C-alpha cells in the first residue's frame, strides 16, 4: 500500500490521516525532514497557512519540502495547504512565505470570515457524477493560473477552486470533512504511479 505523509505541524491532520487510512494508504505524520524522506506523497492540510509557514521554517521543513516538490513528490494541499503550494499568495501577512511549486496566484480568505463558511456542489469533469460537495471554511480562491497548471473545478460564478499541475493538486475546500474521497484517490493514484522523489 502507498506510504504517504500528512504534514503535521498544524491544521486538520487527523481528518486527512483517517480518510487516507480508510482508502488503504499507510499514513505517517510528517514533522521532520527524515520523516518527509520516508514517504512517497504528502498532504498539506487545512488550517492556518501563516502558522504552517512559520512552523515549517522553525522545524527546518521549508527547504526539504520545496526540494521534494521540485523533485516531483505528489502533494495534495487543501485550503491552507493550497496557499502553501501557490507560487504567489495575495493577502498574505507581512513576511508570509509559501512552499510554491504551483503556477498559480491564490488569494487568502477570499470568501470572507469564518461565519461565512458555506458548502457548494461542484461539477468536476474529471470525476463525472455525482458532483463534489465542497466545504469552504475561510478558504482561498485561485485568482489566476499559469500555463503549467490546469483548473479542475470552479464555482458556478467561474471562480477556480481546484487546480492541478503534474503531481500537485490544490483545493480551496475540505473534501476530508465532507466525506468526498475522489481527490484523495486521485492523489493516491499519483503516488502509486511512481512519482517518487528518486524517480523524478
Ligand atoms: N484562512 C486560512 C489561511 O489563510 C485557511 C483556512 C483553512 O484552511 N480552512 O491559511
């Protein structure tokens, strides 16, 4: 079974770990470079990107994660995780950094405050029926993408909320809390397809 990590610095780590375990993956919590080196894919959870950024630098994880992304490690980022994957973050706090890798401009807190959280049904062509039920919790929006990235899902008003680029998959919402499994299955398929650091 694929051996995947969940970046466990802050955020909804347990929800991702539970879903991945249910899908048959061997899940490791990743906090240190040697733990990152031992997995063939990484999930960056939802939470607070400013905190994940700070802690990743404190723990010496920023550079190893950047290197792994550049080497082709499959990464699924949800919400704050999408922010961490974006090459450019709009409405970042002063000094905030992302790992980058995803050729996209992502705006933090694009849908307003926590109380304005909502659920939406998204048609995702790559999945077909049924639509994805997506939970937006103070999520980001993908404002624009470069030529290397592809939109996977958009809201009815056209705003992009899921984007893919090679082994990278970034979502504005939280499939791990709405019972949606198809994005994690897509991620695990990438992992099993052999996008390992060594092979890239
Ligand atoms: N607002 C958060 C951030 O900027 C993201 C919210 C979430 O992950 N649910 O990181």
